[in-house]
């Protein structure tokens, strides 16, 4: 439960039609395209740990991802964690909106690729002067609407660390010493009281 970075992402199992189009037409810059060819995107693309509560479908999270935790970004304190990178169909929609320059970030040379917790939008640079750079747009840093987070998506995900949801466990009166995992299962269980 102390995994970091790309270890927390689900590897890509197959390439669907939308992703195939993105990769074949080179709609995104090289490093971001490589990322898309290796890792699943969309909701549920992280490999966080979970605990089975009562029956076969009642799970809660055991771990979550943390990224920027009061880090200095361009001289300002920033706290933010990735929510998700958009699925290929949503990325296609966004690249079409970029071509029409529908949003402020499109005019600045960026396409929206995902969301950060607490409302920031995640952007990737598409122009020669910002290619593959990862930026945020929103109020996560009140003094700055936009700022650069990393040089590329791989450096961005190096910041991701796995944390145990201690508050959530405490609310449910679950002690870490009372959980276990069977070798053939991808979730944790709670020991039953004697």
C-alpha cells in the first residue's frame, strides 16, 4: 500500500476505435500519446485498494491517491490530486473543441485532458512552445488561474502516491490490524470478531 506513480494506473488491456484514431492521427503530442497507448484512462483507471464490507458488492476504498500536498508551484502553494484522465471518446470531443478554439485554454494552445479534485481542469500543451506540458486551469491557486505543473504526463504521475484513507476507516470503526487479503483476491476483507 505504498505504491507510487505509474504503479497506481491500470495497464491498457485493449485499444478501442477511439484510441486507435487518436494514436493513428497523432492528435496529441508524443509523450501524452505514448501514455495513452500504455495506460487505461477514464473513471476507474486507478488501482487503489478497497475493502469488502458485507456482501460481494459492498466495497469502500482503503487507499486513495495524493499528488500535490501544499507544494510550491510557481511560488504559490498548491494542493491537488488527479481525479481522472479522460477516456478516449472524451479526448476526441475535446480535441475537436480545441480545433474550434471554444475555450480560453484552447486559445492558449492547450487541450483539456482531465480533472483534478477541487475543481481544476488538467491541460496538455499542443503547440510547439508548450508541447506535452501539463498545466492546470482553475481556482486551485487563487492568485493564478493557470500554471504549469510538469513538463509531461509521466513527470506529472511521478507525484502520485498511495495513501491509506485513515479518516474513512476511523468513521467505520475499522482497524488496520483487522484487515487481511487472500492471495487470489484483489480486495481486502475485515476479520470477524470471535
